[in-house]
C-alpha cells in the first residue's frame, strides 16, 4: 500500500478533494494533524489539475510518504509501491 501523509491545512484541500474523487484512492480523516491518502498500486497527482502554485507543490511531500518516488517533477508526482 502506498501512502501520502498530507498536512491538515486549507492550502492542501485540492489534493484531498481530488483524491476523494479518484477511483482506487482511499482518504482517511486527519489524525495527529495529517490526512492519509492510500492506494494499492500508485498515487499520481498533477500540479496544474490541482491548481497548486509551485511553492505549495514543492512542499507536497512535507508530511511524509510510504513508497517510492517514481516521478516528482514540475507538474507530476507519482509514488509507487515497487522499486523506483
């Protein structure tokens, strides 16, 4: 299971809402100040689709994650359970 921990801050609301609408993604309510977004295989987010500015995008992993970064570029973030 791949997990992304997202700080419970209004600035990250778009990330949480997009995850709730994505099939195969599971969102757990905040615990200890962090949301949990989980998927069985891979998490994939696009900065432009989320409407996040670069500074916020660059802090998307600030809560931590379980898995391997497959891609983390200007516009796309992919975290998988397999080898990087």
